[in-house]
């Protein structure tokens, strides 16, 4: 089974990396707590969007492909259940 390519998410992750660096700078500059919290929330939401995109691609590619083999589909379903429990 080929894993789907997630290279299109790299741009998003680099933007998030920049957000985190900005948050670190805000803390070092002793910025107002609410301003820091706003930026943390924005970074968290951005990560959730990337996570959702990768999960959707996983389900539409990897999980769909496993549905032709009952043993593999059970394995993929268990994998998803464990992932969602984390």
C-alpha cells in the first residue's frame, strides 16, 4: 500500500512553525497573557486543520484501500479507533 503524499501540508506546518516562534518571542518580550493565549489558540487551530486534512486523506486513501481485504480493514479500523482515543 502506498502512503498518500502530505507534502502539500508542509506550507501550513511552516506557517505554524512561524506562529510558534512568534509566541516564544512574545513570552520573551513579556507580552500580555491574553495576547499570548490568542496566538496559542490560533496555532492550535492551525494544527487541528492540518490534522484533519491528513486524517481525511488517510481515510480516503489508506482506509478505503484496506476495505477490499477484511483482515486489513479490521486492522485499519482498530488503528483509527486507537488514534481517536489519544
